[in-house]
C-alpha cells in the first residue's frame, strides 16, 4: 500500500483484492466497463474583512463512487461511507443498469507510474495558523496603503488536500495527491459617493509558499492586493461602454476565457458523440482563422487545471485541438472515446466521488503568434481593449457565447484611451474565431483562478492566450 | 428501501446526533454552538433517443457545525457521522475559533426570534418509484418531443429525478428542529435543425408532489415547441427599444433586486440600493409580498438557516422598499433585527395594480407593441455595487403585438435602478416553479446591441 491507499482505505478493511473482487462481481452482468473512485479531501478556508479574521472553516469529505457502463448506458451510485458493505451496495446498484449474463473478465490491475506535474504535498500544513492569519492582515494593510479611497478590503485564503484512487475493470489502478491553494483580495473604493469593486488573486496546485514567491521583484500576495486596488480605481472613472459591433482586442492571459467558451466546450467529446455541438463532424475542417493554434494541456507544472492523472486514471496530456485553424481532435473521457472508437485524451474529470466523470477541459490556451501587442492596438481605429474578464457562458449547440469584461478601455485611433464600464460581449464561437485577424507574441496564462461549470459540476481549470484581435464583436454597452 | 432507512427515521437519528454534537462542543469549551445537517437521497434517470443513458442513485449530506468562543467563531463540516469523525470535526471548529478575531456582531440568532415549535408546511411527499417506472416516464416525455416535428433532429435527453430528504438544525439555545421534504422533476432538452442552423432548448416541471408534475408528453411537446421557435434567429439593429422579460426568466430581474437589498451587500456598502429603505425603487403599482408558509411550495420554510422563525412580510408596497433581507449578522452590523433571510427568500408574490396589471401573455405582447421579447439570458454581467446591467439575450422581435421572428446573439443593457423604475406592466402568466412567483415583465426601454 502506498500513502494514498493507506489514507483512503486504512480502517475500512478494503484492500486491492477486495476492489478486484467487487469489479469482478459487477461483471456478472453484461457490463463493458466498471470503475471505483475513492476520494478524501480536507479543505480549509479563512476570511478577513473589516480588519478582523471573521471566518474560518475546515471541511472533511470522503466517499466512493461506483460506475458501470453497458453500451451507451451508465449506472452510478456512491456512498460517503468507505466500507466493504457500502462499496458492494453501490456496486450492486450501479450494475443494475445492465442485464444479467457474463460479458467478459476484468483485467489484472496495472499500477502505472506517471510523470508528476505537481507534488504530493499537504498545503494545509505548509504554513502555521498564525502565519496564515498574518498573511491575511499583511494583504489588507498593503491594499489600504495603495490609495486612501480604499474603504473596504476582503481577503480570502483556501487550501485543499485531496487524495484519490481509481480502480477499473480495464486494469487501471492509480492514485493521486492533489494539492490546491487559492488566495484572493477584493476591495471597495469610494470617491465622491461613487463606489466600485475590484478583485485579484491567484492559485496553483502547490502549497502556500506559492503566494510568497517573488515575481518581478515582488511577492505574489502583495501584487494581488495592488491589482485589486488598481482595477477598482480604473472602474471608478470608467465611462459608459459603447453599444454595437466593434473590433475587440483581448489582452493576454485570463481573457483566454474566450477560448474556453467559444471553442473549448464545443470540443468536448460527449457533445460531439451526440452530434449536439456547433463543431460536430468538423474534424479536418477549418473552424478558426489560420492564426489560431489551440491546445488543452493537463501537463503544465503546478497549474490549477493540471492533472497527473485524470479522474479515470488516464495520465494528463498535451492535446492539440485546433492547429493553424484546422480542427484536429476532441477532448475525451473513456466512455465517449470508446463509443467513438477513439482513445481517452486524459480529459475525464469529475467534481467528486458523488459525480460522474465527463470530458472536461484542463488548461486551455492559444499558442503565441507573431504580432507585437502594440501593433495590434495601433491597428484599431475605433474599438475596445479588454484585458480582464469576469466570466462567460456558451450554448454549445448554437455556438453563441458571452463573456463579461471587468476591465476594458476604448481604443481610438490606435491608442488606448478611456476606461469603460463592464460590458457583456456576445458572438458565435465558429464565426468569432474566424475573425481573429492578429495574434500577439505574448502568450501568458491566467493567475490560477478558473472554475468551470458543466451539468452542475464545478472543477478547477486554467486558460491562456496571447493578445489577440477579433475584427468584429457585439459589445453590450449603453452608448 | 427498508423501514430503518426511511427518511423520518433518519431524521430522528440525526436529531440525536445533532444534540450530541452540541453537547460535545460545550464540553470542548465552546460558549455557544449551532449544528445543521441536511440529507437528500433519490433517483435520477436520463434517457436519450429512446435508450437509457444514466441511472444515478444519489445520496448526499453533510453536517456543519459553528462554534463561538470568547466572541470568536469557527466552522467545520463532515459527511462522516461516526462518533470519532464528529468529535474531530467539532475539535477542528473549536481550534479555528482560537485564530479568528473577536466580532461582536457574530453569534447565534437572538433567542426570542427562534422557531422552537415550527409549523408543518406539508413539504414531504415521497414517491416510491422503480427505476423502470422512471425510465418509462422519461422515455414517454422524449418520445413525444422527438415525434413532434421532423425538424427535431436530435435530443440531449429527458431526465426524471425524484429526491427525498430532510434538514435538521439545532443550537445551544435549546432549539432542535427539523423537517422532511421531497422534490420531483422532469425535464427534456431537444435539438432542432434546419439548413446550417442548429438550436437547443428545454422544458421542465418540478413539484413537491409527484402528482403535481405536468404530464410527460406535455413537457416533451413544450421542449420541441420552444426549440423550433428559435430556428433561423436573426440579430437586430442596435437601438433602444421596449423589452419584455417572459415569465420564466422574469424572476432574474427580482434576483438582482434580492442581492441589492441583502444585508451582506448593504453593510459592505456594495449595493446600488443603499439607504433605499422606505423609498420608491419600483413604480407605484408594484407590490411584492413574501409568504413563507404556503403549503407544498418549493421555497416554503418555517425557519431560516439560523433557526429564526419566518413570517409573512411585505417587501415592496406601492413601489416602496419596506424591508431589507437580513441575517442575524448583517442585522447587527446595520443596527437592525434579522428578517429571517439567512439562506435566502421564501416565496415572493409579485403583483401589479390598475393598468399595470397586464393580463395574460398575449395581452402583455399587445402592451409591448413593437419591441424585444426576451426568453433567454446569458452570462453574469450584473454589477450590484452600481446597478450596471449588460447580459447576452435571445428571444423574439415583436411587431404590433405579434411575434415577428426569433432573435439571438444580442445583448440588453442599462442600469437596474432605471430598469426597476421603467417597469410598465406585470403579466398574469405567473411562473410558480421557483421561489419568485411573477408574470412577464414589460420595461419601457433598454439598450439592445446587435448589428
């Protein structure tokens, strides 16, 4: 037993032999595939507001999910009790999906060693409680010191230590330890009765020391505090955004939420197996401008969206989705891949043991192009420049997507001028991506804050892109 | 399901656990403690293109505890209810309270406001449904959708879900209350295509009582009607026009209002409705009443998540804001008394008087005249600090009271203060599937961005 097996299975009288036996029992029905997913997590969070530490919480979760697949059918049951009885009960319920009758044999477990994108560490123990509290206070002090118009500061810190074990009838037997930390600063600024909020933060699959690392001569946590204040002050003087169709220049990094919404979801295997995506049946066709090469990459070191293994035990991979505008492939989990005669791409992810895995993104980004970001701005006569976004949404069938700016400016005669209020941008994914006319040489990734929701399941993801220009998009301003 | 598994038995056992947890918290040095636990179990079945896609047996629940010690607060939660896990969880909460700060506004709700003997709201109507029955109903729903029109070319499936569960809440002021509830739903998502255009839309029904669900075939047909009506949508010109929010999305407008009058945003000065109490925020004709005790309703509750008794309230009378929505904490921060809104609102009834009582959906379209009927909103473009509103929208262009053509890929924008004041009429086509019962809403003018 390794450490993860000890943590998940110790005290439960469950061992590898019992897992094998449970999967065997499920194959007494006409089951093509079955898996057992054990998960345990410890999660802490701290929140400072009005200069005091108001909230602290500690949450423990553990359980097992059992899935049986027969053709296109999936049976699923789970329990928050990790015990032989609960495991067999869940297995019996899940295999009820299939008729009785032996279908095959399970494969012998193959313990694989995978390349580690992040380390097996416990972030909760990486900083003393006193120093966690100090971190919150220091951030607040730093934010308030930026500008006297800062009236309120909220700082939140959270850390998760999660272990998983997945055992499947195809011989998969894998464990993973998944640390995740997140720090955020949100401020309210007030001037002449006008108020605005700004927030900034980051995170990674590592421990709390990440926030103290120095980048460009400054510790990350101080940078978050400064960014939050800067964005709030920019919005305080923002003028109304324009309404109508304009050229849009998206900044590098977090605006990659564009790719996540306009392209990413539409390339998830389940929608394409069902033929319900605007990108269905278009492999080999040109679906974006030739300037676009878009990848989903679970292998970036310590990134929020990275996976050593996905939730089906498949190692994280670097997958090219679109190359020079041509659609190359979809993101797959085991179930959808096998129904489409393909292989999993390491994108089978789930929120927890109590949720079914689905094809999901990891870190999705566009590779750098050749344009100087300054030239991209210069090329626009009248349009908007949007370096920060609040989030987005997509209808994968019609391809319509939105995302909402949280920091944006007018571009007038090739110059960035007035800040404009937050506005929603709307477009059709396939059309908008064909209108990408310039791609910058400044690829960067987001700061580690992405959360993706699909069918009610939330998971951490990453996005990124270079500065890029879309010739025309609809801007939901008021002027 | 055996008798020992029944929800009522589980509820009684959890009450005992909660009482024990409160004792343990005291013995570990907490001055005060509160514990809540909810559990939900059920069956969810998806069918697609006439075949079963997933059968899922759900079983979720967790116990959360908050302790107060010397004015400091600590919280913890666990799904494992064994004695060992419980005491570890409580110890974790007590440990956290050593590091949080003294906050004079925190603490249990005031004792005199607690629901010590809450009334029964008739929310528990479990349905013993076999997997086969559930599959049959989902199939029936999808079949009627698929056969509705030849342009229905694909399906994202139909889902039948039935859940039963309970909530238990206790605190060291001697309150220990709980109630069981049930929830059943049926939904259907269809895909239609014509030429290069492909669209999706859905229909659903939800009820505490299984027999309260709409007919499966009706839901299937509704889903198909909805999606067919969206085919061949166009963008419209960028301009200011009258906008009507159809009843099924009209609740979102009041959702933003809820967030603006919630104590948490008010004491943080993060609302565009600061100091609006007693002032006109909607036109004279609008009244919003809260009725938390409607039998079998989806948002009914005899007490809020702090155990505070809920009561009938007038939220908006003749356009004036009559109350904020407060928890014990936000009330203390604002020097007020809690309104029993920890955890959210409880059944809002929106009504309009006089000419603004706009009649049924068709009458509302006539009132709209020429403008934009919104049936779908996308994205989160709402800034509650200043009221700025900018969201993606789809729906229909209406000319002279008649639907002319479907519209998509546009945004609607404005400021919520103006949108509230610009309300012209409320329809009688009330949607009761959520916590806000409202008909369609007609707004005099909003900016549409399109071509």
